[in-house]
């Protein structure tokens, strides 16, 4: 077995390029002060990056090893993203829901959609 010391205190840079986002919201209607409003009760997001790059500055004590590791991760970026997408997706979906709910709580349904 071959072990290397890992130092997680250095800088890391992970970039995703040309990401296609698909957001799906499920809403419920409620009444406040006689007006009808919507709120997000669940959300789901899918993300499909065209490509990704990884760079870890100080993961290992050797710069060449850091660079090689970063290149290897970049080559396998699609596979790595598949493993990480649920963790990213859940936090992004919650953030978009919070932002959307903030708007929806201030604008009645009749102002959002004409004739409703």
C-alpha cells in the first residue's frame, strides 16, 4: 500500500463551464390578508456541466504531484460530478427555493398571473 500525506489547508479551485440547469418547483397556494399567494414546497435541480476543471494548490507536498492529481481529476470530471451532483443539487435547490419564496411572499398571485 502506498500512502501520501495530504494537507487540506491549501487553496482549491473547481470550475464548471456551460452548465445547463433545470429547476422544478412544486407550489402550494395560501391566503394572507385576503390575498392568494404561492410558496415553494419542494424543489429539484439537475445540473449538467459541459466540462469542469480542478486545481488543488497544496494537497501534497510536491507541486508536480499536485498538478498531476488536478489534471487526473479534470480528465475524470464528468464521473466526479455524477458522484457530487446530489450534494451540490440539494443545496442549490434549497437556495433557489428560498430566493423564490422571498419574492412569492411579497407578490400576490393575481399580480404574478393575469386573470388568476
